[in-house]
C-alpha cells in the first residue's frame, strides 16, 4: 500500500526531484500517443543522467537520448507514426551515443511488463523464438516447458525477464487528488502495467477532478489506475503535447513536423528549436507553442 497521504498532488519539478541518476524509468503512452511529455521536458531541464528508459518509444525516448541522458534504452519500437523513424533517436543510435540498447519484439516487451507487474522474475512466451532478438540479447534465455502441450511435446519457450522499473511516468485524461485516474480515448496503452511494474508511479493529467466525476459517463473499464498504484499526481493541461491525448486534443502534426525537421537538420537548426521551445520551464514551452501556432 502506498504510504503517502491521500492527497498526492505534486508539481512537475517535484516529481523529477524524486528521481535519481541511474534509475530505470518506464514512460507510458504509445509512440506519439498520450506521452507524459511535460514530465519528459522536466527531465530534460534537470541534471539527471545515466537513465535506463523503458518505453513504447516516441519523442520521449528521442529527446532524452539526444540530450545524452540515456545509458540504456529498452523498447519494442521508436516511432512518430507519420515520421516512421524518430529522428532524434535515429541520430543517437547512428552516433552510438546510447551505450546499451535492448530491442524487443512487442509481445516480449509486454510480457516483461506483465512479469514485473506480477512481481515475477520472468514469464514464458513463444514470442522471439527463432528470431535475432535472442541473438542480440543473449541474456534472455529459453526454458523447456515442464508441461506437455496439446501434442504431447515439451516445447522450448522464451523466459522473458521482468522489466522492473524504479519509477513510471504516465499521462491520463483525468485523475483525482488521490491517484485514481481514467483515460477517455480509445486505448489504455498499458499504462497500468507500467505503474504496477514500478516502485513509484507518477501520473500527469489534463485535469484533476473530484473522485465522483471520474465515473461521469465513463465505462468502468476506463478507470485504469487506482490510488494504491500511484505515488504522485500532477495536473498538466496540454501536458502530452505534441503527442495526442484523445479526445482532449489530437497530435499536433504541424509541430511534430517542425520538430522532425529540426531534429534531422544541422546542429544550428536543433539549437534554434531547443532554445525556442525547450530552454525554459513548462509554462514557457506552452507559451512558445501558442505563439508559434498563432504565427503560422
């Protein structure tokens, strides 16, 4: 049970102050969808380094890798959808500035999260068998099933190790002050597994509302997080920008393209983007985006 008081509201920088160098941090969302970008930007502003980042990767992993904060990256993909190769991540990989990478099959990644969420050392899966995932990650072992299958054979399976997290960062549409949270869009993106797999979990949200309002017109299945899973709640309107937070707002495709051009460009192009949008705090970022949008 979480030992914190029932009111778990925090500020963005308070969350980052609880993180430490060398931590394994899971970042929820999915590619360019419902990423806790305000918290990611706060990490960018911090002195944190040597992080292991576990993510269905998008600009979160790209930005942190470009900033030199990632020692180890664990991912199933890194994409912005309309920009298939996340350009900052691509640049970091090609330059060899991420010391360690673990590229997993999507089902293996999910199985690792499930094992950690259940506090198991591993879970078996068929995903990855016969693939180069095992060649490039020889620490992932196979085991012989102790039980026969329908055909009587004792199959070899991948023993996917748990993806244990020191901290998880997720973004949901609504939360109350206690850490109960709901998503309003089409998919949970496994944010609950990230939280269960972590020693501490922090949820940023578009709006903190009274507990009774969380269930207004919302199917019970979308009540994704309960307060026992969450250590801190941060109200961050537009905090997933430039990723989507459906139905509150779609992905800001124009801004994503601006980011991609800067990330693919020269060092001067990137410096101009960084200085304009990422040099200040979250309020400065939101103001800069609004100004840029109005001037388009």
